């Protein structure tokens, strides 16, 4: 069926709210390739593979959705080749859901020469040196060749600290581009998420939410964050957008992945997150732990430490390997990176499952208290976290 | 002890069965190969991936390689539970190889009582005492006597006889220590390119009583012939026959090194029983997949599929449709090309899985051929 016959897109895609605890929501996002339990962390497999991890290993930890990058796949192997391979799911042997970004963000961050006009993003290909245009129509065309469950609209990305009329201009343009993306979108087994813009200006964010929510079908994203803004501004934008958005749309905060950000944003009412952090940090020998946040396994203090990364963790790595072993092979063998990546991805998925449980049982306050105590282990909790907790009505006397 | 039963021999090679390896009972038919490990792992595979996604034709004998482990010897000694637990290696016989067949051996570093191996931090001098301490704390099931391997083709007579003397002393010292140690040892046999010295080395070191349970078998030193080095079948034939001729026939003959399926095919004919899978890993790291021809057992022919070549870029067929490995059942040539092109870690993972599977299959084909020849 074409999308004109059914404006809600196909019944393959829907979002169901299961529980609400304060501002936080637990839900189920039905996508063509899997049901995604939210709040959810989506690991990033940039080039059509989760670095060093087999798809089956992700299935074993019950990962339901991955993110792949349009910009990278559009260059290598190229969207036409991915289409020829039968789509991104088939090419990479991943049977569950995938989200692709628009490709615009990487153009801004990876291209030296980049200009934006009403037609689209003009950029110099770092591979060929040619000037190229990415229009909203082209972005959708590429993403339809890739075939992910969720596509992202092309938006006009500006640096998060930009101020002045350009912020409004970029917002207006992003809304117009959303309409062009929608018009170009023809596959009914993919949905398209709009991206709320508006910088750090709360009024503009609300305005953008209103325009974009009207046009959203299954879900919506909060964009333009995680670009070096103050944390105090970051959480307020997330809070403002979540408050303004209608409840039936899952809210995807792009580029968020540090455990504290995941927890605070989930409690503020956000539902989806993605970040390269757990796998990138793994390649530098850093494991994520509830107690204390990070374990830099390259440090000499782990050379004779015969305990697992986290003795409560049930991942393959923690069941079989010691910190001392990983320390011994770190930066020498790719296996070290695989072992830490497996642990870190499981850490993020488990954290989100715990958030879901806390929302389901209604004891978000108790969960938050334990989480913060473990994460900061006697060091002080950052002010922005205290402010956000205060805003949400969670009180902790000992901060 | 390593219990090896020579069951038959033909022009194609020797057929045998290993039923005991140190403290471990196994059933392992030869010709075969040990599973090459670096840092206690099949390179690029965690043990969870190895055990779930490679199905071995026989239960593996693990070949630990010392260069990737020697810098951890103090930690492993403190750990007290042995190398298998430290590296999470599944249950099975563990052999400690002195050299890493994936690395080059440099010339000019061996000394009177020590030989040189190269770890990530540089050269490590290894003497008989250090080796025994390592064998004890690692808790391996077999190891190899140390050998002065530094006898290239252009070696002087003086340097050659010095190497022969050193090897003999290292061998004798090993068996002196070995009286207090119940770990079977492979007697290393060298002699470089000299047929005379090959025979002398075998006679000097290999003539221990046939019922000596400390002797696991013979370890043939052939690093100058490793894949990429020189390869002259006639020369090898002469060197190997001089080595094996004076020695008891029923002992297991092992050679460490990356040898192509064709080279294996030759060496099996020349009487070698046991190899290792380092060639499979070496090719995977070069983005190449091994495929044996159907006629492999009779002519040793195989091919390599090179995923660095652009001809595979838009080829979304399975690498080899007859292959039963995880990689061939789930991925395409085009995807492997993409993974290599983008330097993704998954490329090596998938190709190690395929190549180890295919490399082990070559031995099954050779065993079948020898078995047929022996029964007719």
C-alpha cells in the first residue's frame, strides 16, 4: 500500500505506551523487523557492522535495534550496492531493526568545505574531492536503498552554540526539508522520523515541536544536541521538548550514550538513544561499570587484578575473563577490543532494561538513588544532575 | 606421555592416532593440525565465538605460542590457576610452542645458553631454566626443547657446528630438568639446509629410548621454509629423509609454521604428522579465503580468494556455496570486500572462521586418501 492510502503508515509500525512513572515512559515500538522495548539504547554499527561483534552475539544479549550511518554506507560500499546486496539487514546478517541517519550530520563533521542552501547540503567528498549535493530527496533515496526500519529526515545542522537569526533559519529550513523528505518517501516498510531543531532556545524548540509533531507518523527525534553544549542547557532542551511533544510519539535523543545522560533523559521522558561511546571507548581499553563509571584497563593497577570487569555482570566477558588478562592483551590483540565491546554493549542494554523495570514498578526514585551512588562512588554528583532531579521532583538529601 | 599409534603409511603419507596427550585423553587422527593460538586465542576470536561458530572436525589440540605470553609469565604465576584459566581456553591438550609461526625469526641473537624470541616489548632471552619455570606455572601438557635455529643457507661451518653444539646442550639440560617434571617434551630437530647436519642433529638428540615417556615426539625446525620463504621439494625431501631415517618410526612428528595446503600436502608425503593452523590466520589477516580443490588430496591444489580485489565489490554471492562454515552460510563476497575496504574488525573474524574450517578439512582429505591407499 502506498503511504497516501494510510497516513499512519503500515500497521507494521506503531508505538504503545505501557507504563508512565513521573515523566518517564516505558513503551513498545513495533517496527518491521522487531519489537523494540523503550527506553532503548541503540548501538552504532557505522559501516554495516558492529565493530568486532557478530550479529548473533547481539541477538544473545537481546539487542533489538542498531544504528547504521548513511554517509559511510553511501560512500562504501555505496547505497546502490547495498540495495543490490538485498538491503542493509541482509547484507550484514542482522534480522532485527535498524535506524539510519540522514547523512547530513557526518557531512558537517567530516567535510572541510560545506555550505547549506535551500536545495540541500553542498559538501566536498573526502574520498574523491568532488563537490557534491545532498538534498532531502537524495537523502531519502539513499536511505530507501539501504532499507532501514527507521529513516531520519535531512535537517539543517548548525553548531549547537550558534546564536542569532541563523538558528531560526535552520529550523524553518528543516521543517521545509521534512516536507520534501516526506514527499520523496515511497517505501511503506520504512518510517521517517522528523528532527526537532531550535538550538538552545526553548521558545524556538517549542515552535519546532509543534510544526514537526504534526508531520510525524511513528516517532520523532530531538536533534542538535551532544555537540559540546553545557549540560545545564542540554537537559533543559530535552525536558522542554519532551514536555511539548505529544505522548504517542517515541522521542529519540540523537547522539546520547553516557550512562548518566541515558538515565536522566529517560526519566525526563525520552525513549531512544544512540552513541558510539561504548564501542569507541572499548577500543581504547575502557570498560563501563556501574560502580565508578569507567575502568581504564590499560592502567597498570589492573595487571594483577584477577576479578572480572564487573562481578555482577552476566556478559560473556565477565563470565570468562579477568581484568588482568584483558590488561595483558589490551592494544596488542583485537580480542581485547572485542571482549570490552561485548561487555560495554551489554552494560548499556542492561542499564536500559533496569530503567524500564524501574518505570514499570514505579520506583524510579529508588533506582535513581542507587544508580547515582554507584556511578559517582563518593565523588560529588554534578550540579546539572541535581538540577534535573530537582526539576523532576526527585529529592536526595545527601547530595 | 603423548600416546601415538602409527596405523599405516603409503606414498601419500603416514596415518596415525593420538589417544593421550599429557594428562588428557583424546581421540585425534593424523595427519592433522594443532589450533594456533596467539595470546591464548585463535587470533581475532574470543573463545565464545570460537566455540560457537567454528565446528572442528576433531577435538582440537591447542598450540600456545610463547612470544605473545612470555611477558605475562609473572602474572600467570601469581594467578596460580594456569594458562588455560587465564586465557579462558576450553578443556583440551595444550602444547607450548617456543616460536610464533606468524612472526619472523631474526638472525644473530642466539647466545651460548639462551635463544632469542620476540615479544611485543622486544627480544626475550630464553634459557632452559626459564622455560621450565614457564612450563610449570602455565600448566601445559607438552612443550619443545630449545634449539639454536639461526643457521641460514649461507651459515659458516663454524657457526653451524656451534649451533649444533648449543642445541645438543639445550636438549640434554631439558631432560635433566625433566626428571622432576612430568610434562612431555618434543625433541626439536634442526640442521638448516645441510642434510649432513640434519642427520647429525637427529642422531645427537633424538635417540632416546623408545619407551621414554618424557618424549612426546619430534619437532622439526623448518622456519626457513615457512610460507613466503624458500620452497624446494627435492631439497626438503633430502633434509627430511636424513632427519627421520635414523629415528624410531612410531614417534609423532610435528612441524610448527605457516604452510600452505600445497606445502602441507608435500610435507605429509615426506612423513610429517602434525602441523598448526597459523597459515589459515595469516591468510585471513591478508583478507584472503582458502579453498581446496576437489582434487586436493591427489595433487595438493587449492586457491585463494583475495577480498582486496575489486572484482568482488558487487558480487553478493556466498564465498563458496559448498562450504559449511558460518561465514559462507551467512555472508557474501561483496560484504567481505566491504569489510576489508573499510578495515573493519569483522573481516578478520569471518575469514579466520572460514580459513580454520577449510584448513582442517585439508587434513581430513589427506587422511581419507592415505587410509584408502593403506587398505588396498
